[in-house]
C-alpha cells in the first residue's frame, strides 16, 4: 500500500458521509496511523456507523427524504468515543457533499443530535464563486444550515464580508451580523482600506446572487461619507443586473458643473436599457438613453439624448443614433444606420462625438468567395459651417455587383462588375450646386502573371468601363452622357533576396506600363473629388477614389522597394516611385502630386524595433529633397511606442491647399496621445492636437487613473480650443469612481495590483 491518504469503502446510498484516512506502510503493508489509531476495518466501520447511518428519529423516513448523494470525508486520523455516539476526524480534514467543499483542522460529529462541530481554520465553498472562512462552526450533516463564528464571506474572489457571526440557512442564504465589507486588500494589521461598508446585517442570497445590507454606512479611508437604511446590490458573480452604475461628475464650459447617474435595466437575457440623467448647476437637464438588443440572427443599438438648456433658443435639444446588422436569407446581411440631431452643436456641447457629417443608411450586402453584392439608400447631413445641405448630395441610392472568375481560354483572373447610383440635391440652382444625377456603369478586367526561371514576374492587364449618366439641373452637360474607356497594360517585377549572417535583404524593382484613351472626360464628377497618391496605390490603374474619375493617357508607373530583416529583431522598409506620362492631360492638380508629365516622387520609410517601437514616414515631393529645394505636396510622420510602463502615439500630417478638394488653405496637424504608469496603480494620460499652419492648439487633455483590486478612479480634463457658430470653446472635467464587487468587477490587472509590497 503506497503512501498518502486513501479512501474508505463507500457508505450506503442513504448515508451522510464516508471516510478515508491517511496511512503509512507498516511492516506487513497494513495501515499504521499517527496518534490514537484504529485498524483499517474499524475505521471503515466507524465511518459507516457515525456518518452513514441516519439518526434514530429518521430511521423510518422514506429514502426520498434522505440526502440524494453520500458525502465523502478525508482526514489524517479518526477516533470514536466510548459511547459510540461521537466521532472525531483530525488533521487536514476535507468533506465533499453535493458541490460543497469543507476543509478544517478538526471535525466532531454528534450522532445523537445529528450535528457537526468544526474547529478551524475553516473553509466552506459553494462552488468557485462563494467561499466562507471561519474559526469555528456548528453545522448540520449536509452542511446546509448552521452557525459560524469569526466568519468571512468571499464572493467571486473580490468582495469580502467579515462578521463576528454568520448563519447558513437552507444552503441558500448566509446571514452575517455586525459586518465590514470591502474588496480592498489589507497588508498590515491596523491599516484602513480605501473604502468599506459597515452594516448591522448582510444577507447573501446564493440563488438570486444578491446582497442585502441593513443600516449600511459607507466609509472612505475610515471616514463615514454616506448612510442608507437599506441597500441591495448584485454580488460580484453577476454580469448583468438592474441597478445604478457608478456616477460620473462632470464640469463643462458649455453646461456647468453637474453629475450623471446611470441606471441599468436588464430586459431579459438579450436586451438592456441604460438611462443616464444629467443635471448641472447651470440649469442644464438631460436624459441619455442607450438600448441594446441581441438576436440569434443579428443585433441593434440605439443611443439618444433629450435635453433642455439655455445654449440655444430651442426648448428641447437632442440626438438619436441607431445601428443594426441582421442575417437574412441567402447569406445576405441587412444593415441600417440612423443619425439625426436637433441642431449642429448638440453633439459637441454634450461631448458625444466630433463627427461633423452624419449619414443614415439602409442597405443589404453579401460577400462570398468570388462574388460581392450590395445596395443601400443613404441620407447625408452636414454640420459644417462651410457647407450647405441644400447644395450637397443629401439623398442617394447605390447598388454594386462584382463577380470574379477564371477565364477558360486565356486563364488568369478576371472580374465583371455593375454599379448604379442616384443622387438628389434640394437646391434649385443650375450647375454643381443643384445638379441631380442618375448613373450606371459596367466594367470588366483581366490579368495574368508568368514567372520566368530568372524570377522575373511578368503580368498583363486589360479591361474596360462603360458609363451612362442622366443629368438634371446642370446646363454644362447634356441630359444624357455616355463614356466608353478601354485600357491595357503590362507589368514587370523582379524580386531579389540576399541572406547574410546578420540580416535578410529583399529588393524589388517594379515597372508598369498602362494605356487608356486620352479623351473621354465627359461626365460630371460626383464621387472622385479626392485623389490618393502614396506607395500603396503607386501601381493602381487609377488614383481616383470613385468611378466618375478615370485616369487617362499612356503612362509608366515606376518604383522600387527594399526591406531588411535584421537578426536582432528590427526591420527597415523603404519604397519610392513616380509616374511618367506621355502627355499631361490636366486631370490632376499640383497639390495631388500627379500633375505634369512627371509626377512628384512618392516615398515611404518604415522602421520597426523589437519591444514595441515603430516609425513610419510618407511624403509626396518634387525637387531635390537632399539639397533642401524640395517642394512637398503631402507629408506624414507616425511614431508609436508601446512598452511595459509607457505608450505613445504621435502623428504629423501636412497637406498643400487644393481648391479642387475644397481645401482653400494648407492643412496641418500634430497629434500626440500617450500614457505612463507611474506605479503599478497610478497611470497618467495626455493628448494634444496642434495646428502648425494656424499656430494654435485645437484640443488638449490630461488624465490620471488610479486602479487597484478594489477601486478604479478616472479623472480627466479636456479643453476644446475651436469654435463655430453653434459651439464655443469649452473645457470639460470628468470624474468617475467604480468599486470592485459593488456594481462593477475588478480590472483585468487586479491580480497583479493587489499584492502587498515587501
């Protein structure tokens, strides 16, 4: 018989407990135990006698009234008194019964009274999320009822409730008297937790998973700051429950000082509603409502606000945002998006979003391996002072279909697509400010690649596009305009790779020749007002963002890329190229970088270092950049660092003015956002946006966060330096406090944060 503790034979089915004992090998392999010992047969008989047999008064009860499952007891040693009515188990005692697990130093079972006396330290768990610790206890045989002294209830490894006395009732309730509740860890005797709740009585309902406090007094750092004669809250194991969420204190230059008090309402397992009243000292009154619904085939969310303040002449202000996505037959997705506001400034005033162009849509889409189909109705609304909704395409409808396939005769990859579009302006003006349009386009393309033995990749390209437009309220065009535009091209790529002891190097020169007719610009431009030119679309057949604009003429797209993969873990990537044209057809502005027979140079540089540091630089320029005579059209620099204690994201963008893209002045912005962990508990955050052209800050923010195993405090301040006809410059200060175990859960890093120093 090997070393260790062994299980005794199971007791009869109607028994309460069976026993197993720790044994040491004797000379003949028989159990030999410490202290006052019994033989193996005697121990088994003792277990059956004391813990298996029902009490005398229950001898004639039907089996259905007895415990359904036998319990198991494990101990180092067991003794029986002379009367045979009292059995004692000592040393590493464990009891298992119907999901309950008890550990103790000593257990004494009184058969006459059917009671168990337990000496601690005691641990009694009802599953993984509820544990009772105590010094002494008297419990019934099934561990469902009884009294515990020097007790502490631990819920979901977060909230701890200490009491001089605790009572277990029906295996469902735990009633604690003269309690102190907190989820803060106390490292030294005499320390005061950050917060605690003192209550005359606390009842934990295990089935309802709720806590009920009577005469509760809330203390912060030992100082009483609040009292409630009755308080109910879900226990920490509950993910969703109706009740108040942590309050938020706000201070806004637009609305004044006030607070938000969210109230969360569960509407079954798949829906909920959050109502958040807002009240400020400057007589601003608002109610945010956020509704969420989940279905087996989709979901939708609704966010709204109704408010009354003195910022405008309107009696009521507000907004409603809604979005949804649903699965429908034939693998289609139905989506909708609703965005509506009472006025242009409500979103900024109530710190909802910086979005200044709203879009509401209803659409259907499906994406498969070789096919994509979509259609949508969209309503646009601009909030910008510089734009007028009557002269914008505010009502649109669009469809798109694309099919990819492999041609049987020529091989390669091909696709055909169809697109339709309709747009209406409410203005009655003639020209672009009042033009309405209906469009249809059909296009197709084909390409095939061959790889030579030398590694050269040769690709041929061919395709065409047919467009038809019906135009209203624009005398510069015929009522109906058509355009047919074929194109063809060829491309050569020759990647080289070299491997040495310290790094791998990859160089790839690319030359692409593309032809399309010089003429054919006969359509109004609705969707191609912006032009993108960078290293990602250097070899695109057209740099316009839509179908109305199509790049024309004979041109060569030339470029080269280099990548280094260093053995030390860092990487370097560089790419450069430009476009050469047979003739400048005047399709592009100077600011786009594509004007002239030779375009500007487009370059990109990327550096990546192993522990989270990376840098990316992009530019479009002409002239000699090394000689200091470069003329930059576009520039972008991004720096990112993510370390164990600090993170930083910085961006610098510069764009030359371009009237064709409604950019009357040069545009530039420098943005910084970062955070730093001062200690494992304290974190600072900062953000800053600066306009170098105007030489002014547009937005800045500071924040400090304290998080531990028991509390999360988030204090932030934001200043908006911009203004418009609807909103003025404003400063906002927000403070939120969340208590782990009381209405919220501990942060993911709580296990790391709750360890005491030393």
